[in-house]
């Protein structure tokens, strides 16, 4: 028994660590874009930042393809139905590319109007157009990376996607820099150079992942409607969950912004620091989804429970450790990002508050991963809606009116939100209703 537990413990860790690296690198690509154009001034920074926001919204709408690809492939792989797993991956990749192409066209046409609606100045909109046009044009390439990564993770291969993103970031950093500033004989392209660098880097990453996935992808004789129905069953609620979450985050951010620039700066810096714990949590969530999905596909429900427990245990320990750092050393962390005394003072309160939710956040993330691996994405969407729109937004709105002098009361809405979500997901998992969900037939 101990040998089996140790094997699961090691498997969870070896799956989670590469995903954590991948998540960090995905975040780093966006940060790099803003960082590299920083030397051009405030308008280029705003142009790149707004463009990335619009692209993020588009990829949120496409999230269902990655989630359903991960879950379907994991369960089929666990059931030793490798050809069906390949057929599912191929269907999702082709449909994902078609939808991404449509969104790319819509995004390129509507992005100037959307930027103006968000309050961007005309000069920023003009500067952003060449960048956002290229970034939307490569949306199908971005989706290829996401779907291929999810499919490979479903088979238990989390290292290849991490390696691909290491390559993407290295190429992007080197190429974008020389194109933005006209170094090494290249023309000076400014913001457009950042977009071209991203296009070349992501194309390389997509081709690498397609090559590494070629043993899995296969072209079925006809359309597999059974697999598409299963993909819709899992993917539609997953996309809905992301939309519900991101829409809530936008409104919640608006409530924070109402407290002024210092409050918003403290909020943003605090979130950047909290990502140090959030990214490992996401890694364990993906590990749980892949392992639980494979075990359910193989009919090994007891093993799935052990994998869920181990992923929760490791995530809780790691994120609790980060919570201790956030609570006792907030000043040192904040000084890495800013010298503004007011921001540091308010940011200290933010980090102490989020330190308290690290364990609820860990359990929520991993339980969501486990339930996602079982195909229970509809309940996760419901829990997200209750937590965000039934708790966080109403509490934050009420606090903004009852205590308009301090943003701290609004931040407590996050604590209640994640605690409620944790409770709902624990209840759902313990009910074992997820065992009755049939994803593959």
C-alpha cells in the first residue's frame, strides 16, 4: 500500500511541476511583450496591454476546446482506446482552428472599436492596430499550442508542452527585441516588431507540438459524432465557467478602481505576487485532471480518489507555505515591484488577506481539476457563478457603499468567495455523483 501511495505521490509531483513551468511561461510571454516595448514610452505599453486584453478574452471563449481535449484524451487513454483518443484530439484541433479563424477575423475588425469603448485614447488605438492585427491573425496558431498541450497533458506528458513554451519565450525575447529597436541589422519596427516576434515564436512552438503529437493525431474516416457530443458535454460548461469568472473579475476590478490609482496599483501588484502560489496550484489541478481522468477511463475509481487526495495535499502544503511568506514578509515582496510608500502600505493589507485564502484556493483549484477530469464541468461552472456573482460581487458592491473610505473591505469579498467555492466543491466531491457521469461511451 505504501509503495502505491509513494508512486501516486511521485506521479502527481512529476506531472504538476512541468505544468507550473508552462503556466509561468504563458504568463511570462505577455509580461515580456509589455516589458520589451517599455523603452518606447507609455503609449506603446498601453497599446500592447490593451491588445493582450482583447486576445485574452478571445482565448477565454476557446477554453472549452483545451479542457474537453484534456478530459476526453485522458479518459480514453486510461481506457486504452488510443485510436479514439487520437480521433478526439484531431476533431477538436480542426474545429478549434476553424472557430479561432472566425474569432481572429472578428477581433481584427472590431478591436479598434472595442479599444475606444474601453476608454483608450485615439493615439493608443492607432498605435495598437498593427500589433493587434498580427496577434489576432495568429490566434489559430495560439489555439494549436493550447489544444496540443492539453491533449499531451491528457496522456500524462506534461514535459513536452513546457519545453515548447521555453522555446517560444526564448525565440520571442530575442527576436522581438531586435525588431522593436532595429538591432543587428533588422529594421526598427516598434510595436509591430513585438507582434512579428510573437508570431514567429508561436509558429515555431505550434510546429514543434504538432510534430510531437503526430503519433497521437489520426484522421478518422468520418465525423465521430459520439466524440463531438462528449466534447460538447465537457467543453461548453468549461468555456462558460471561464466567461463567468472573467466577466466577474472585470466588474470586481471596476469596483477596486473606484477607490483610486493607489488602491488599483496595490491590487495589481498584489495579484502579481499572489501568482507565485496560484501557478503551482494550477499545476496540481492539471495533474489531478489528467490522472483522475485516466483512472476513471480505466474504471479505477479508488485510485482516482487517492490521486485527488494526494494532489490536494501537495497543493495545500505548497500554497500554505506561500501564504506564510505573504503574511509575514509582504513588505519585502512588494518592494520588488514598487517604491511607492502608499502602494506598499495598502499592498501589505492585500497580501495578508490573500494569505488567509491560500488553502481554500488550493483545494478549490485541485478539486475543480479532479471533477473536471471526471467530466463534471457543469457543476464547476455553477460553483463559479455562485462564488463570483452570488458572493464576491454583491459583497464587494455592498462594502463599497457601506465603507467607501477603504478598499480593504472589498478585498474581503475574495475570501468569502473562495471559501464558499471550496465548500461547494468538497460537498460535490464527497457526494461521489461525479462517478456517475459518463464522458466516453
